[in-house]
């Protein structure tokens, strides 16, 4: 499994974080498809479609948002950047 990282907003911590999510290991699935003469292809297809979970905050584990909600924009503008 690989890890994708993306800068997103965590509502629990009220700040931007470098969120992470797991991605499928395509090389492993390719090898399994070759060894099983293609019988692994449907599994690989499903894992590729459904395998990547949602982005999560690395420090608190909460789901993160791809945007800053309006209720936090003013609060973040007033706070000094750290």
C-alpha cells in the first residue's frame, strides 16, 4: 500500500494539515494477475475503484475537508500563522 498526501482542512484541529490516505499497490496486483493468468483482474479492478479511502488527519485521525468552511475562515485569518 502506498500513501497519498494532500494539504486539507481538519475541523477537529481547526487548521490545515498534510492529510494522508492509503492507495492500492498496483505492482502487487499486476504480479498476481500475471501469476493467476488474469483471474486476479476483477479483484484488482474492485480494489482500484474502492481501495483508496478518504483522507485523514495524521495527528487526530479525523476525516478532513478539501476546503475551509466559512465559519472558520475569519477565525483562521485572525490567528497568527505558526
